[in-house]
C-alpha cells in the first residue's frame, strides 16, 4: 500500500538519526507530492494582503515549480546548493511536532480516493500551468490583491498532497475565473489610458489671428 505524505515524512525523520537528511533527499522521498508541499509552503505567507511587489520572490519560485510540473517533472527541481542543505535538529523537531500533525489532519479531511479517482498526469500538468498563471498575478503591481491567487495555489498544493481530484478541479475553475477577471480589468484599464492619451494628443490647433 502506498504511504501517505505524513507517513513518508515520519519515515524520513526516523532515518535522520543515522543519516544526514538533506532537502534534496527529502523532496525525492515524497516525489510528486513535493510539489504540493512547496506550493503550500510558499503560498501561505502570501495569503495575507501585501503591498505591491512583496510577493515577487515567492511568485517567481511558484512560477518555476508550476512550469516544472507542467513540463512533466515528477519532483521539484532546486539548485544543487539548496538541495544539499541539511535538516537541522531544531527543524526536525518542528517538523515532527508541528508540521506533520497538520498534514495528518489535512489527510483526514481529504481522504485518499480510489485509484480511478486519483489525479491523472495530464490533470497535474494543467494544474501546474494554472499555478503559473496565479503566480504571475502575484507579480503584478496590484496592491492587496494577492490573497485569492495565493489561495488557489495553496488549494492546488493541497490537492497534490492528497491527490484529490474534486478539490483540484474546483481550484482550477476558481483560478480561471480570477485570471479572466483580472485580465479583463487590465484590458479595460489599458483601453481607457489609450483613449485619454489620444484625447490629450489630438488637441485642436488654434487658428492664427489676423
């Protein structure tokens, strides 16, 4: 039987006392669900309304991982320097006492589905593309409008973690609505700016006086 994410995490922490656990080893162990962990971890801090451009760093990271999943990567790619970072004893305790219990509660809330209800590869790839669109919205200089895109990304991450098809498609539909609404608003705003510019440029010339 396939292990859940919380079971995989506990398994890796159990090996930590005998082996040095690196971030790369950790992500390789949880495989595709590593995308879910990273999406949730980077989306949660952006859920609160933030001033413009504050979400640039997590937004760029989320675009990177969304593109990777869209292109078919099964585990998230990170620079080798970051992959070699070891897990400190304090971080191991925090994972064991704080993070894993939260993951276990999520797993109870979103129980594993039967095989035919689990995510297909093409669904995961489409979800990766939606993450790219939502992360792009985090990069826009629109003040305090990052909450909904971050919420969509976090929901997609939870769907990856629990392989929950209904939650995944619900998140992607919401994301499509949000992206369309923002694109339409930006388009209307651009049209208005162009019209105002034309009005200022096309000032009628004053006829010379005799």
